[in-house]
């Protein structure tokens, strides 16, 4: 839940209570209620730093030494949002060079990349500077270690959208997908880029369908790619079951003996779409859908059996309703 | 190509029941040592931490060590008289996450008048932006978690009319993705924790019509892995807190039965620490109050008879929601 790791100035071990420049400040002990103080097992440095932190926070002191103290406090606990808020007030108050702050926060982010506070601090400094030139590189460094880091993706999307940095993004996404074809964050970013640039024109759709099918061909059990394909088809006029490229691909896959649950799920939904909307493709019948559901229940997706039972019920219900309609 | 699923393996010697007594002791002892390192390290999340612990105890029908009055006193001191918001602990700045937690705690103990309620309402309303979204605090971070916190807090105080609800719905709706899920901001990746926030938000505002019900419910039940555990996004490891976020969302959507409940129960039981008590994110990791609450609350949704009924929208005991006469929207058929 909490993270605490040492930083570059860890040999800086002089406690604040032993530093002459802090002599005038009375440290403020944690006072949180009536429980008697039992064991003293705070690490000394932590207690020392936060006692002084509380003392100067109370006076809202704006000074170089306060700025330095927030660095230690952040190093001891980077998730403490008050430390960052106070640090920004000091930065502003002293009119500090914000480029230096960017260099500093980059180091912190590389150590604590799953922490809301450090990313938010970064964003505010970038906003103050109106300079996003270092942001893509920073997020790429973080994503190189953890390609699904939600904070990094959020920051990257914000930067790209705010500062119009879409150039080269699709290529970047492509390298990530080549590295790990199941990287859902990368597939989502693909959607983000297209949605914000060209939009899903017929031409783009055609290209993206090819791209996705090629990747599914290499790894068929890939939820992310199948979901992206479904997302693309929502933009087309043909729905799920009338895009020849996609239907041929799925049939080919099925004939080859492949039983990826995601591929079977798409065929079930194609049948269901034809049942609801007509379409006249004899490959997609309610009977076939129900057979596939049974196979999913018993063999290929046992854990989600109840979902597939629900699909069978939906198909039966739709068929019944249509029978009633046609007999009227 | 062979399928490699990211998952964990459940060991054969896992506990077969919920270790209530151990969990109650774990929660009661946690953070009691005020001078412990952990206590100092976690002050920035204290009020939310109190909510996790106290709610877990309440769901287990156990009283906390502190009296109702002591708890209220602590929270009262965390309220900022100027903005009206509530902070994580004394001398910290107010934040919407802790403001919701504080209101939830006081609702559980039927003690809302301990704080300045007009102040809370004023604070929440001050955080709404023109696009309908909410900031977490005055520093302007925006995401759908804060939309949930805003409407949940106001609904508990019966003051939803203090904000522009329609605009707030519009923002949350704009965070819906092509896979049926929701992310933190428009076009951010779908994420089970944020889906809970958005579905909970829509349940409170009575706008579940925004959801593509079965597309989303299918995505949610795809989160279940062969170990029985649930992850938060494709290709991530299972984690007990996602048991809560996925299950509560499925409950609100009326699709709880789409997951394999027995397999999930087994996973949750395996996340218990048989020595210290408490639940960890996954088997073998260190237990904490956050995962303990969500482990217990998930067991409640799965119908465990010794756990109090939990409300899936508010993550609070159902009897409290009934007492407040709240009826968050649920889909049933
Ligand atoms: Zn977790």
C-alpha cells in the first residue's frame, strides 16, 4: 500500500534536529488522539523529517530549507499528497527554475511510477512551463519497463492531446504491439490516435481491419485484438456479420480447427446479429450459434458457462418472438 | 500458438473458510500503534483507511476499539473550516476521496451532524468543472473516481441537487469505450476499478441507460482467470480488490451469476493470511485493511451467510443504505 525506497541523497543522513539551520523550529510531533504512545519503532529519519515538516507546514514557511525538506519528505513517502502541494507553493513563492523541477520529478517518477501524486505534480509543472518537449520520452522510458502503466498512458494521452503531438504515435503503438500483441493499453492507444486524427473513414477501417486480422492470425487467443476488431466494426456499415473480410477470416480460422473462445464468441454474435437484423448469410444460423454456445459451455470457456447459457436463452427468446410475429 | 495466461496457481493447503476472528483482530490492531512506522507512512490516507477498517468490522458484526464519539471527533478535526472539505489526517489539505470516506463512516454510525454538512456540500460543488467532471482537490487532477466520490457523498447527504447532475453524467458517458468499459477520462483504457466508479455513479444518478449492459458485463466476466480470481484489465494478474470492483459492477448490472462464484470464493479464501489475519491482494502477499475490506465485501456479494449484506453501489452495509432510504438503481430482469 505504501512505498518507501531510498533516493540518491541517502548518504545525507544528518537528522533535521541536528542541523544548525533548523534550530529555530520546534518539531511538531504527530498527535492523533488519545491513545498512549506505545512502542517507538518509527525509523528515526522518518520521524525526524515529518516532525519538522509538520512544524513548517503549520507556518506555511516559504524558504529554500523548506523546499529541501519537502524533497526528503517526498523521498520518505512519495504518496503523501500534502508534501507535493506544499512543494508547489514553495516553488511558486520562490520563483524557482521549473526546468530543474522537471529533472528532479523525472527521477522520482522513474522510482515511483505507480503513484498518482508524482504524475500529477509533473503535469502541473508542464502546464506552468507550457513545455511538453520531454514528456513523450519520459513516458516511453516508464512504458519500456511496464508497458501497461495506467498513469504513464494517462499522462501521455494528456500531453498528446493538449500539445497536439500525434505525429509518430501510431508507429510507436505499432512497436509496442509487435513486442506484446496482447498489450491492451497499446490497442486502446491505437483507437485514441485514430479517433483524434483521421477518424474511422472507410479507408482507415479497411487498413485497421487488415492490421488487426494479421495480428489475430499470429495469436488467436487475444482478447484485446478481438475487442479492437469489434470496436472497428461498430464504425462500419456492415455490422459484425456482413464484412466479407472478417467473416471469411473467421470461417477460415474455424475450418483450420482453431477454437479460440474469442473467435467462437464472434461467430455466435454474428449469428445473433443475423437473427435480429436479417442478412441472409446461410452460415450464420441460430442453430449454429446454439451449438457453439454448448461447446463453449462444455469445453472451451467453462468458467463463463452462465454467460453462454444466457446467450442460448436470448437466441431462443428472439426466435420465439419472431415466430409469434410471423404467425400474426 | 500456445496460450500463456497471466495468472497465479492456488496452493492445495488454503483455508476453507473465512477467518473472521483473525480478520477482526487484524483490523483492530492495524494502525493502533501510533508511533509505528506504518502509522506515519500512511497518514496521507488515514480517513479512507478508517473507512476500510471500520466498514470491514461492521460487515463482520464487530465493534471497533474506538467509541463512536472518538471517531467523530477525529473526523471533525480533519474538516477544513474554509473549504468545507475533509483531509486524510490533521493538517493535511482536504481531498474528495477522504471527504467521501468521512461521510460514509459517519453514516454507518448514524452521526452525520458531527461535521459541518453545508461545508461538505459546498466543497463538493466547488470541485465540479464546466464539462461536468470533478477535480480531486483544488490542484485540479480530474478522473472518473472523483465523479463517483462527488455523487456518492451528495447522495448520502441527500443533496444531489447541489451540482449539475446532467453535465456530470455527460462527462462519465464520454469515458465509455468501444469495449463497453470505462476509463479515467475520455478514451482512457477500460479498467475494472474505474468501471466500478462509473457504474456506481450511474446507479446513484439513476442513469444506467448509459451502459451497454451485456457488452460491459461480458467484458467484466472475461476478467475471471482459471485460478478463479479476477483481474482489472486484460493480461494482468488477479487481485482481491478486483473481486469487489468487478462483482459490485456485475451486481448493479444484474449479471453477478455470469462469473464462476465457487472458483472466485476459493481464490478469495486463498488470499487470507492465516497467521496475521487480513487479506492480501493475492495469495502469499502482505495483508492490509484495503484488501481485507474488499475480500469481506466480495464474500458478502457472493452470499456468505455470516457477513452482513453489503450495498454494491456504496460499499456500505445495506442496513445503513436502507436507514438512509436510498435506492441506488440496479438492473434486474
Ligand atoms: Zn488490489
